[in-house]
C-alpha cells in the first residue's frame, strides 16, 4: 500500500477501513484526494485477505466536498496560451479521472460500507452513493450542493442516487442543493440505519462488515457482481448471468465447507477457495 497524505488505510483481519484523514481541511477533496481514494480501493480490491471495507472520516464532519481553492486551477484556466478547445479537453479528462476514482468503490469486489457523521456535502454524496451500504449518525446531513455553486454534480451522484432514493426525492435534493437530515435520508433509503453517536456508528459499521466477512468471500463477491449486472440488464439476462456464475463456481472448497459445517453443526470457516 503506498504512502498516503489525506487518506488512511487500516486492516483488521478480513476487514479494511479507509479513513478520510484531513480533518484540518474538513476532509475537503483536493486533487490529491482523488488519486489516493482511487489507489486505496484498487489496492483493497486486489488484496485476497480483505472481504469487506468500512469508509469513514476523522474530524467533525465526513467531508466538505470539493476543495474549491485547491481545485481552482483545474476549474478555471487562465493560461491564454492554451486554446479553449485544449482547455476543455483537459478538463473533460480530469473529470473522467475523478469519476473513475470514485467508481473504484463500485468496482471493488469487496462490499463497501460508508459510515457518515456530520455534514456530507457535494463530492461526499458522490463518494457515498458509490458504496454498497450507507449508515450515519443522527447529526448527519447530506447535500447535493453543486447547484448552489453554479455547477452540475458530475462525479456519480446523479447517475446513482435515483436508484437509491427514487426519482422525486433525488430531484428535490439535486435541484435545491438543500441539506437532508439523517431522518429524511433514512426514510428515503439513502442510509440503512441511523446511530446517535460516531462511536456507535463505527461499532455498527464494523460489526456489519464482520458479518459480511464471515461469509464465503467467493459468494459475497459473486452477489455484488450479479447485483450490479442485474441493475443494468433485463431480468432474464440477469437470471442467465447468475446461472452461468454459479455453474462455473459450484465446485469450491467454501461450498463443501458449508455443507460439512451444517452436517457437523458448527460454524463454517471459509477460505475463499
């Protein structure tokens, strides 16, 4: 794992934690953040020991979103020697690179649980909607704030949030940019559960990650891939996909271990083989 400056990665058995670790800047997202968050999840995706990931943040809030000061040079080029076309092309590629860094959560074969406390603004919602599961504290708020700063959210929120919360609420959030409370977020399914304190939140997120990690990693990762495929294809294609998936993986150590553990009335010990 490379050395990071604004992200921290910790491992505890089969569970990894990715921590936003720039509380002095309210975990605002400067260009280096996108490089590090993408690198962290690409590394964890390839780590055979890791079966689930918890994403959380140091400091008083989850993230203030894009660090406008740090990103200003990328957003508003003043170099007159560069043509408008070249500047637009460079900006387009930058956005695609930043999008890809957040999509690493979705592509990561290991389930990702986002544990949010305090404010989750702008890019924070882009990041969290790429996770599999979201939990939060009672003081958490969520804001697709880009419309309030004359921008269109472009790192994944608008592509993912409708499937999570439904059309009406997604549009309300995106059009107004208003902060959504934890209770409303829970009501519309943006988060699975709400906890009173950050300590309780992290305890619950770690416990949930532990439950997931105790299952066969081959099966859990297969479920994630099948769910993603099925969200983008008709039902029959999804059924065909999962049939092929199980057919190609029916003879595994984990399946035999599950059967033997059931017969011997004990907990199975899965190896991911």
